């Protein structure tokens, strides 16, 4: 199997940095685009989950920002690595009261849906 350790860490487990505490009492929905396995991006939803009692929905989108283009194998690999990092470090922290979605690229390349003019 591939090593899913966060991209900027050589640790076997994720040690989340201590970030000054913050509370978002009214935050209900969070969506993070271009989510990757970078340590800082894994830490962010963990901190949001821990410090946002009003959270109802969390969406992590692992696809690249461009959608109407053929995706490369590298794009698919990075997306899969991000999904594995989510499964390893984040899923177990999400309360059952929070709707949690992880969007990933399929193994089939996305194609341009717009007709050529």
C-alpha cells in the first residue's frame, strides 16, 4: 500500500500542532476545496470539528480546482491519497450529528462536457 503520511510530515501518526483556541459558535457549514494530504489541511478540519459545536455539515473536496478538463493520473493519485488521509486522521473525529462528505475523483478521467465550438 501507499504511505498516506501527510505530505509535509514524516511521523507515523499525526501530531496536531497547538493552535490558539478559537470558537465558532454560529458556524454551521464548512466546505474545503482542493483538500490534500498536507498536514496543515488535515489539521484545519480537525480544529473546526473540535471547536465548532454548531457544525452541521463538513465537506472536503479532494479534486483539483479545474473541473472541465481531463484529469491526469497524478490528479487521481493525489485525490486518493487525500481520501486515505481523511480516513486515517479525520473520520473518527466527526460527531454523528455532523453530515460529513468527502468528494474525490473517480478512477475514470473526467472529460470536458462542453461541446467544441
